[in-house]
């Protein structure tokens, strides 16, 4: 018996879908403490959840920043913060 494989793709804008959560003081404070942007935190969080974040930027500066987030490893406390904010 041959099984068919089904896959689904979900489109989600990581940077605009949860804008209220991303504007939280805790997120800005975490980004500032780490010396990164909120977008870099979001991309690092997405990677930690097994997602491949895709950027739609046409800005070279934003692209460099987005790619630099690859080097950002979030702490367990930072991951918990972002997860908690996403559950609101």
C-alpha cells in the first residue's frame, strides 16, 4: 500500500502578524540588551522553532541584519519570553 504525502504551507508574516506582542517593552529591552534588532530576535526565535524565516526585504542593510541573525542563539529565558508573548 502506497501512502501519499501531504504537506501544507502556512504563510505568516513574522514581523507584522503579532505587532502588539513585538512592541512589548520586554522585547525591545531584550533586543537592546543583546545589541540586536527586534527583527533579528524574531528570526532567531523562528529558527529555534524549526522554521526557516524568509525575508522579503529589498534593502541591503536589512538583508545584512537579517542574515546576521543567524549567529544569534537565544537563551532559554529569551525563548520563554517570546513564547509567552505569542500565547497572549
